[in-house]
C-alpha cells in the first residue's frame, strides 16, 4: 500500500535547524534503504503560494499567506509499506521534525483504483492507463 505522510506546522513556524535537517535526512536515508520511501519534499512558505477555490465551475485564486489558516502543510513523504500498522511503526521511529514545538504527521493511505468498484468503468480504466503511460513517457523524456 502507498501512504502519504503530511507534516503539519503552524503558520510562522521557525525554519528547521541544520541539525534538525541532518537528523531528518538520516532518517529519510534509512527509509530509502528499506525501500519504503518513494518521494518527499519540504514545501515553501504559504506566502509564496496560492489557494484556488472552485465554485460553480469557476476557480477563484487567493494569494498566500492565508491568515485564516492555523495549520499548514510543511512537506510530505510518499511511502510504500504493507499496511497502516507498518506505516505507524515507521512514524514512531521518525525524529521530531520541529524540536521544541508540537509536531504533527498525518498518515493517509492512497486509494487503489480497484477501491472504486463498478464506478471505475472499463472506459475510465482505459483513460487512466493512457494518462499514466503518458506521464511515465514524460518522466523518462520520451517524445511521442
């Protein structure tokens, strides 16, 4: 199963220290060696982003920062593990991402396509397979 681990932080949280970054980097290397880590990136501050809200088919874009937001996503990891129990065991070994502050790591599974049942029709399956093949070609630099 694949899981996304979302690191939440308060708006205006202090930047990680070099020591903290080294400890998290060492843990990420451990995950990579164990073939659990698929990807992971820290995210820039909310002030550098935007939020799009869609209503009645129209997108409304709001530039950051977002004063009404208390918690923001600071970064994420994508893991491939057996199940939620294994993801939880790995999270328990994770160093504190923000020492001196309360840290929160949300663990969320990805849906597998078969989880959608009959609603995922053969036509939709074919479109999904085509899209995934195109993404893979783009990542490999293959021109069509």
